[in-house]
């Protein structure tokens, strides 16, 4: 049977625009992985890797206009948003180039022999080496920053790992264009084109995770899809690391004192965060715990006004639109759930933003309302009204893992008065990023960033954003009693590469 064609689709109309490629066969996936595996040696030189990443950023910037045009045609995210996302992508590439140049990510540790220790210490030298070919599964909602040239690809290449990307079906034409830019950048530095492979199709994604030469995988998407790939990665004869970002509710707790102090500002801020990008951010606040009483009513009124003024928007594809419309209808039909601004269909191809309210006690015990504790992708949030703090913490105790958790405190609580510290301690087990008096949408690309969290937010303890994302694609190796002449240059006493390292217990820079 012939492979199915891959079409570019306009989410504004649901109509096919052009045939981009065909779904990859098992043989084509095998060829892509083998080409990537053969390109490993070309990435061995850190200087080449860093230069490749910087050239990729330069070339993406040079191609900005056609890339943004192609991305908007397939995602409807708009030129302003996409231009900013492309800039973020280029920044990521250059940031990893800087990390590669610095060399601290290699984690070099050298211990000379010590016969006086108990037990005696032999000559030991440790650093990290690349795992091998990395499978990257693109996300729908970030066609640049979490796709072909996104953080998984940039960090894997920085680690010295070639990649084979499974293109997302929502932006196949853009994926082809970006892959071409990366390959042209690779050629400029003598790196084979196979260093960045690209395949299309659902079955190709399964073939990719099962390929014996694939050494690790990065994924951003749904719980269902990510869990299937995670299970496949674990079921291989030789299991591999699977770094998946699957789903997150991103709870927000508003204290009674914070609501009393600035209810209107919190309501408006929540509206902006939950509708940003038509609610298609992985850190969209999906559950908000707000107090009952006059202050909480003011917050809900502010949220109602702001969300009510938000126009309809286009989701990334019609499948997501259908799931959103069905999902909010099912949630709105639960007992005691109200819709101050009803979310749902905004037109034949659009959706309307809205939010639901529910008494918090409905979520404090297992039951039909557990549906409200599951992510609903799109511009909707659930405001659970709590009577007292114990009711709020009872709901928090039932939540699964999240990418983020937020608390809004009053000025006095933020200064250390009251139970602010206790509330932070209650939120910390729930998420990889804890925010105070802020909103989770917007994930800065910075060395201290952590974009991950307990399952089902992610399948590992690693981050997919920030400098430490490079650690996912490496493993440590220790050499014992190895003659200096046989050691990798990274582990020699004279430090010919000038690397940061820990030498006989002392940190050297």
C-alpha cells in the first residue's frame, strides 16, 4: 500500500492547502536514523557544534519572513506571536552554543590516587558523553520553539547527538522548511545533512521510538500520545530514556487576603493568562482556587468582564476544536457547575473563551467532578470557590503532577506574615515551577529555568527549557587508572581544552 500523502491544512477553514510529503515507511525511518547515526562523528568537535548552532540561528533569522508566513498559514497563531517565537528559538540555539563553548555541562571531575582514604581511592576521571541519536517529537502549539529547531533539537545537537524529528501533522510544510535551513547550516560546517532527519506520519513515530539505533527521545504533546510512546520506549529490548511533557493543570491558589487586596487585578491577570494564544499554552492556568465571599465575588466579576471582552479565536486544528467544544460542554453539565462566561464554539472554525465555577468541596473527594481536574486544551479555566483554607488544601492534595503551581498572596503574606511559607510548601510537591504573585504563561529561557514536573506533567525529572536541558542527552563515564596518553583530552591533567572542572576536590574555572 502506498504511503498516505501529508497535507498542509489551513486551520481557519479546515481546507487542505498543499501536499507537502508522504508518510515515511519503515524503510525510510530506518534510513533517516542510520544517516543520523553516521553523522555522530561530525559533532564530536565542540567548536563545530557551537558554530553549527549559531549558523542555524543566523539562517533562521535570515529566512524569517517566509518561515513566519508558512507557520501562520498552518497554525493561525498570527505573525506577531510567531515572529516572537522564532526569535526565542534563535536565542535558544545561541544559548546552547554558549553552553557548549563553556564546557561545564561535561561535568569533568578528576580525583588522583589517595592511599590514605578508606577505602583507598584509585585514579578516577569522570565526564559525560553523548547518548547517540535522539528522536524528537514536535509539539503542535509551538511550531518553532518546540518543533524541528526547538529546544529538544538544540540541546541534543549541543550535547553532540544527531536528531531525527517526527514532524507534527499540524505544520508539515513549516517542518520541511526549517529542516532545510538546519541542514544548510550543517553543510556550512562540514556536517552531513543526516544530522537532522525528518519523518512524517503516525506509524513513522512508532517506528522511530523502536529503532535500535535511537538512544533517547523527547516529546511534547498529549498524555495519551506521550504515554504510548513512553511505554514503547520502556518495552524495547534495550529501554531508552523518554523525556516527555504530557499534560498539566497548573493550579493557582488565591488567598483570601490577596483577593481582598487586589481582586480586580488578579481577575484581569487570570483572564489574560488563560486566553493567551487562545489558551493553547502548556502552562495555562486550568484550575483556580478562589475564596467565597465579597472579595472572591469581585475577582469573578473582574474575570467575567475581561473574558467577556475576548473575541473568538482559531485553535491549531479542527480536532482540537472539536475536543474543546465537547470537553467544555461535558464539564459545564456537571452538578453545581456554572458558566459566568460560557466557553465553546465561536463559529464554524473558531472557539469562544470562557470559564466555569464550582464549589471547591465538589473537588475535594473522588467523584464525577474529577473531570474538572483534567486539562482541557483551549481558552477555559475552572474557578473553584473555597469556604476556608482547609477546603482549598484538600483540593490541592488531590492534584496530579504539574508543570507549574501558583499562589497569589497579599502584601503582608508575601513579607512573611501569615501562612505564605506553608502554602509554598504545599505547592512545591505538585510542580516543577512554583510562582508567587505572577502567572505561569511565559517560560523564560534561562539557566535557572525548570520546565517539567511530577507525572503526568513529565515522564522524567529533567527540564525541556533552559541550559540544563542538555543533560538529558548525555551519560557519565569514569576512567580508572588510565594512562594519560590514552585519556580523552577533557580528562587530562594539563586541561588542554580549558574546561571548568573539579580537580582533586577543588572547583576550577
